[in-house]
C-alpha cells in the first residue's frame, strides 16, 4: 500500500516508474517491483507491520492468484488479514501497468522471500482485466451518496469519470471545462448536459510515449487562452535515473477548447527521487502579476542523502534536494524558452497554491511520512519554508538523516490553525492540518460567493492512506488573517463532507466543480479504487 497520496496523489500518481528490460519475467519483475511497489512493501517484501502488509511468506497473497491479479489491476481498500495481522489502508490503482508488467511483478513476488508460487502469465492478467471490464463498475463499486450541502447551496453529480482525472480548467465565456487524467489524456466536459469527450491523447503531443511512465500532474489556461500541461517522466539515464519535466503550451484556444499543436515550452530534468520519493512538478497557475507559477515537489521523504533502502542501487543519485525541487517556480510567459526562477524554497509538495484578493500567495503542502502536520504557508519571494530542515512549527530536527540547515538562511514556519476543524484548536493550535490528510485543490472565495465565505479559501483534503483514524475527505473553509503581531493565522471549519478524495476545485461563476479522484471514502470500505466523479456545487 502507498505511503502518501500524491502524496497527490499524491504521491499516488507520481510513484509510476520505469521497468528495466531483463532476460526473464522474474528478472523484469524484480526491477519493476523495486520502483513500483517497494515504496510500501519494502525492497525485501516485508512491508511495515500494521501499516503495509508483507508480501514475503504471505498467506493472503498465495491463497488466491486471481485475487492478487485483480488487486494489482484495480487496487483495494479496507481490512486485510495477512499472516494473522490486521491491516487497514488503501492500495490505489497503479496506472500505466500493462498486462506484461503486472505478470512480471507477480511472477517475481510469488517466487521470492519464502513464497513458492508458479508464474503469472500475461494471458491470465488479460483474462482478469477483461472480466473486470465486463462488470458494470457502478454496480460492482457504487458511488457514495452525495453529502448534504450547506444551507443555501445545491449539490449535483455532473459526470462519472471514465479515467482518473487529476485537474480541471476552463476560460471565460465558454460552456465547457477541461479535465485531464494523470496518463495525459484531455477531455472536454459540458456540465449542463454531462457530455464528456476525449479531445486529445498523450500520444498526440508527447513524442516519447514508447518509454512509458509519463505522469501528467498540472494543467491551467492563462489569460491569453493558452493551455499548459505539466508532465513528468522517469528516464533511465546514466549515471542515474532522472525525472524529465516538460511543460507543454498551446496556441490560444478557440471556443471549442480543442488545442492545436502543443509545443514543449519548458524542458528540464533532475535526478529521480532518492528511494521512491519523486513527487514531481505539478500545479501550474497564472499569478496576479501575469507570471506563471509552478509547484515542484520534493524528491526525498525528509532530505535523506544516503539512498535509503536503495542506497546500494547505482541508479539513484545519493544527494538530497536539488536547485529545482521542493519549492515554487516562477516563469515568464512572454518568453518562448523561459528560465526557471525558484520563487520560494523549502515547500515539500504543494499540490495547490492560490492568491487572495490582496495578491498574497498561500500554498498547502503534503508533509513527510513521519507524523508531521500538513502545512499551509504564506509564500513570499526568496524565502525558505523549512523543508527538509524544519517541519510544521517545530524547532527540533525530526530526521537525523537530513542535511544540516544552511547557515544564515531564516526558515519560515507554517501558518498555525486554531481550528475548530482540520486538527487545530484554540487550546492547541497546529501548524497546520492533521498529519497525512493531504491538502489538495484550493480556491479563493471572491465577490461571487455568499457573504459568510467571502474572503476565505476553500481547500479539499484528499485524505490519508496511512495511519488511523481517517482524516480528510472533506472541504475546509479557511479564514486566514493576520494577528496583532502581523503574523498569519487560520481558523478552519468543515464546509462539505464526506467526499471521496477531492483532488481539484474549479470555480465558474456561482458554481464550484469538485473533482473526486476515486470512489471510496476513507480507508475501510473494502472497495476497489475505480475512477470517481465531478460534482457541481451551486448557490
């Protein structure tokens, strides 16, 4: 099971990895397992007791071959009992694994660490995939009832997603919104009718699709009506694997929303994550100043520099963060080949950021696997927000493996929350939200909103994959204000709950579109993680 959503997913999405060619299915499976599965189940298959179930000498794994194939294809959630130990959590569906790769991984696992099972063939995987496809997913995995909307609001189900969408975007004066999947396919949705059609496939604009492992994590449309798509790809270069980042940009969109040629506007790369932590480059948005801002996630859990459990693997760079990771970039849209300015550093994995009506920028960031609160940061140019040297509002060094903080660089602490929702309270303020609750999409409530929300932010929380109890799976209303000392503080209230992993938010006039990434709410449903839906909240 996965250590973090995005962590968005968290990290859910960014964990896809390259499979190194080998001479046999088991050898190919061994290479694929290290970069696809070891994040949770560990390189030796032993998992983490009580959190991630073991695959080594696993009675649950070996009891049912077809079930293991099904879980590899669609994920699972809820209670599992493995070797007499109960596990509660979520294994997400891992996109990008074809029948051959699934067969290779399972063949390797079933013959390793005390397991003595026969191989899994591509034909067997194909048969299970076809069986799953033949079942109506809405009957086999029904959607949860809609939550009760706040007074004065109406909530409706717009469309059930055919794939796992990750971002929404639109532009003024059109009757559609765009939705993009993490595998890079673009869809146009007409919310009034529910009509949904794919208008662009990854292969239409990405030249190196044959290498696989492309994750699309960001999308926006700027004031010039140009579409931006942010992709990450693990590439097996030497001396170490790298994350190849390409931001594509279109010519101005017409009223159909169908982009013409997508051009690679920015290209860069940096060493692939230390161990399995590569959160990637994700959120992209145009700021009030007309510049383009981009979030670049951390490539480590806590800044470790020894390679962690893969320290003997030569494919991993043994350093910590780089000049391009764990921060927010600023790019000049007037340039055809923009240079990257690191606008702010020390922000671990901001799936979203947003400005208020005074032009102040706030980001919400996913914390490390240790039980550290998720952060809300007031972001200013040139400042450092602590990662990997400082977390939340703590002064100690929770990760001894992290490098020492740079001398003479002030580290800005996260905004403290006084609750009542999200983890903080007036008696025990928290900087800033429940650990592992995974802050996701965020919007600012301007003059179109009812008075009670005007001037606040709405933030979705994707929800935890690890630890109990369940946290997140909701929308919080955030009232962010300066205190008497001029320091930002936040009061958080639950606005809408429960939701099935709300990943992105998009306001269009007096309507808010909520992208639910999948269907289960929380970790204990025992359901597969089929694609979710898009909801419309109106007032």
